[in-house]
């Protein structure tokens, strides 16, 4: 099963809070209270996002974190990469950590690469800014409107 990890999900939640306050400097305690997540988890996520360049850390009495760029420039793919590493559905599609003994002779490797690329492209088209806007009922129910993928378009 393909699933976004809790840490990546929490990262999107935290960053969505930043997107609603794009010019603010926010600290871990206040963010944790607002998004209803444990402060240690929020602190961990904030540090990882700052290390990756998505957030900027500011020290001092009024210190905290702020977005390093506008929310419309931050993609879900970049958030997942910052928190989880490269997006890869199989070992052979993980270009940084891949270690599969069958890579040279695997008959489906090319197809997994194509699937991995499609997933990455889809996540790269969804921005943090878009995540702050609720979807319509038609966009939520793929059975009703499978062709409506307007939420993927920036």
C-alpha cells in the first residue's frame, strides 16, 4: 500500500498553518497548540523543514520559524522529499538509496519508474497554497467526477 507517512502528513498540516500566516514568525509551542499536534513532533518537523530550506529559523526572544518562500512555490513533492527523502514506490526507483539485487534484470523496472514519475509529477503540481483551500464535493468524490482534476492545476 502506498501511503504518506505521519511525519509527512504532519509536515503538510504545519506548513498549511504557515501558509495561512505567510508573513508571520511562529514558534513550535504556538503551532502545536493551533494544529493540535504534540510539541515534540512539531519541533522535529520544523527543524527538518528548516534544514531543507522550506522554512527559515530565527533566533531570539521573538524567534521562531517562517516560510522561506511564498506558499504557491512550495510543492507537496518538495515537502515529502524534505521529510522523507526521495519519493520512490520501489527500491529500484529510489535513485539515492536504491539497493535491489534484481535491478539489472528486472522485467518491470521501467514500468515502476514510469509509475514513480507519474506520482512525483502529480505531487509536484500541488502547492502548499492549494492545500489551504477546501475542495468542492465533486472534487472529493472521484466516482462522481473522475475527470475533474482541476485541483492539480496551479
